[in-house]
C-alpha cells in the first residue's frame, strides 16, 4: 500500500481509499442502475429510498452512489443521523452549511444555519443530500418532509437510507409516493458472496458454499468472519467459523441490536421471540406468563430484522440464531426451560386446533437437529406454492420430467445448522437419479391418478419440483403392489391388512410417500418447503409408508417415529442399494399419544408435576418449585420468569403455606421422597 501511494504523490489518501473501495465493491447492479436513472433530468422521482437490516451494506452503497453521482456532475453530501447534529432543525442546517463550506459551495454571505440563504447555494449546484440511518430521526421526520424537502429546488435529489421503510405521510400521500423510488437492500447471493471471499482470501472455493450458508450472504457477517480469520491466522476459513462462531455472532448481535437502545423490557421479549420459529402477541405472552403491552409488542415488531408472515412474525434467521446461541451460552437452564414451555404450548394447541401450523411448530421446538434443519430451513417459502395436478398443467409435469431425463447427474444439497455448527448433507447418486427417472413416467401418473402429484412452483409460475404422495385405496392398491419401490411393502401384507387398505376410491386408508424431486440439484430452500408441506399427513388418521435407500430421508423418518417393516426391504435401486420400508401408524385417535412420545420430561419434573397436583399448586408456583429444585435463588428465578424478585418471594411464601414446610430444604426433601 505504501509503495502504491508513493508512486503518485499527487493522489491523496482519500482518493486511494475511494479507488480501493470502488474496485472492491460487489453486486447491487439493480440498485446502481436505478440510481443512474434517478439522476436523469426526466426522472419522475426526487427521493431515492433504500432500506434493509443492520449490516446489510447501506452505507457502503451510499459511498458507491457518491462515486457514480460525481461522474454525472452531482455532488453527494451525506448526513449521518448517528451524529449529534440531528437534534433540531437548527443543528441540522448548521451541519449542512458546514458541508457546503467544506466543498467551497457557499457563494453568498451566509448567516450560519439560515435556511433561505442555504437554499440559494443549493439552487446553484447539482446536489444530492443523503440522509443515512434515517430511523434515528423520528423527532425531525415531519420537519424534514414538510419543511426542508418541500422547499428544495426541483433539481435537487434526496436519498433516504435506513433500517425501515418510510411510512405514515410518506405512504399516505399520493404526491409523496410518486416522488419516491424505493429499494429494499438484501443479502448477497452465492455468486456475490464467493466474489467477496475471493477478494479477501485466495483458497475458499471448497468452503464458499458452507460460508454462504452460515452467513446467508450478510455483508457484516462476512466481514466479521474475515476479521476473525485474520486474528487467528488460520488457512481453513470454515474451521475458523465453526470454532469462533459464538464470538462472531456475539459481536454481530452487539452491532445489530443498536436499535434496541438498551431497553431491558424489549430485550427480554426479544430473547424469547428468538426461540420461536414464528411468534405472535399471544404466544409471547403465554410463554413469558406476563401481560405484554401493545406498545411494547409494536416496538418489537417494528425492529428492522422482524418481518410479518402469514402466521405472525418472524425474526431474520441470522439475528435469531445469533441471539439463540448467545442465550444458550449465557443462560442454558433458562433457555431449556423456555423451550420446554414452547413444546407444551404447541402440544396443547395442536390437540385443540388440529392446525398444521401448530403441529409444525411442535416439531420445530423439539430441537431435533435433523427436523429443524431440513423442515425449517430459513424463512424462504414466501414465493413458493404447491399446485394440484390437473389436465391444464400435465404438460408442465411432462416438461419437468423430460428436462430431468436430459440432465441426469448427482445431487448434493447442504442444510447448515448455525446453532450446532454442523452441515446436514443430502446426497443422491447419478445412478439413483437415472433409475428414478426410468420409474417415474406419465404411465405412473395414469396408474396412480392426478391426486398423487403436485407441482412445486414459484411466483413466476416456474416448476421447481414435484411431489408424489399416493393415496392408498382400492384403485391404487393393486398398482402399488406391482410397481417397483412400493411393491416390497404391499406384497407382504396379510389378507386382513390388504382389506384395511382397500377402501373406496373416494377415500384413503393411508399414504405412500413415493418421491420428492427438484429441478435445482442444490436447492435446499425448495426441499425444505416441500418437506414442511408433509405435516398435513399427520392429521389424516391413517398409515404413512415410505421406502428409500437415501440416508438423509432415513434419518428424518426415524426422527418422526417411523418403524422399519421387517421383510419389506428391496433392491429396486440396485443390488448394492438396500431400501428398507418404514411405517407410521396413526389410525384412530392416536395423535395425542404419538406426540407425547416426543415430550420426555426429566424425572424431577415428573415429581414436581405430581407434587403440584397433590398440593394444589398453580402453574406459576409449580414452575417456581422446579427452579428451586435447581437451587436457584429468588433473584435468579425472577430473572428467568421475567418478574420482580418481590413477586417470587410472595409465590414462595404461598408455596410453603400450601405444602406445610418452613424452608427450601424441607420442600426439596418432600419432593424427592415422591416415587
């Protein structure tokens, strides 16, 4: 660097830094092209609004805009709301005047901070005023919109950058809406991430996919990873990530949670919200066992890394996992207790609502690594949907199968679990895919019926995958007993079992999960979406059968409690490829018993439950007794239950009275004597 600078003494350090940043800038082509259009005289827009979560690269993008603006003879003046001068209109104008003076733009004798005189200087130049970190200027928002921007010359451009979308009058007024061009800044895709890594390192090709999975292409996280690697001087970037991920994520959280502003009450509910897959006001209040005001909940869902979903709200995956890892590290017992409450909550909701969402959340909170990683891989289902097969879209199925047959190769899909720092791999050999394409044909469709097939599509109408789940009845049963893969199970049925499956064609006695296939050989998000859509089968009060040689699916079916069927292993995928058959029997009212098998409680918890029933303790009192068994002080219990210490003392007094003991030792002794 010193040699480069010395080579041309006329080049300032600022110019060198700008040139280096420009050469290392990655991606954002769409935003840059839109910005260049925004600078044109015929552009209908006067305000360019970019927003995105913390660490997404908004400030770096503003710097890049500044360089492009200079090429168009515009001067970009950036004002950062993190600085003190955003306190009042006067301090704002004073700072803007100082920026003008620094660029020798003031051509009038000005009284510092005088708005009318400042406008005279603005009129004479092609100026872009960029307001960064705009979420921090709520006190000046109305003045900036109704006074400052309204009186600017028409050739002056404004950029507003922040963590949130502009709302209120910005959106309510048709006039303001027409003036604003808005872009949400998102994470880097895989190619952009790979480019960034290659700029920083020389040998990451074999690790870049895993690094992208870990960071989700989040620019700040990528930067922290390279920083930690430099500190530890390791040649293996991913080894550095897995070793240092708690420290990386803890530093990330410190930066991303700046918008929480040390609000202890908000931090408490934020920590619990991070343990949910998705949450709402009710679920948070139940798990925390406290009333959460509407204003506090609105503060939570207004954070830049919280987004609305069809079932409530969810947290940005990277932020959620970061908070969760830090919480597990600092408060492992508290985290486990909250997670167990969530399991109980969704168990009870599933039994009462029979909701597909609730049973999915039940399995998510079991903390089974295979299920959580494969079935809930990112919140990436916004643009995906399953389409029933009918006459109008059979051609889409045929085209999908034809393309698969002409591009047969091996598949390797990576699901990365940030909490466990482990990758879950789904490998399918080229030979397996070749055999599968020979077996799955339009002839198979005619035998099993349209109702067995669904197409996975995105919001562009493109077919990304197929799902084949055959309903078992008198029409499909003979075909299932003859077709490869399924015949091993159905041929070994007794006459009684066969008759149980042979229900009328309009009904079903079970389901045979035949195939899930995808156009993209490495698309983890589509596979996760398809897997998640298998949950409705658990409410069908029937038998579910699957036969596969693939270790990825074998691990999953065993995690869901499927049992291997003896005598139903086949070699339809090759003589060196045994494929066992698995059965999950949910006939009759068995869903409650089925779910209970996953809710294993420690022996002490069982004792406390029995003891609480005997003594008539409330749920809150029972929870406090469990914490007393863990030898936690009243202060520690208060922290875990999000209540005041004096409240815990009152509960403990009532517990002593109901159980007729005088102190903790006597209470613990009574509980431990229960068999």
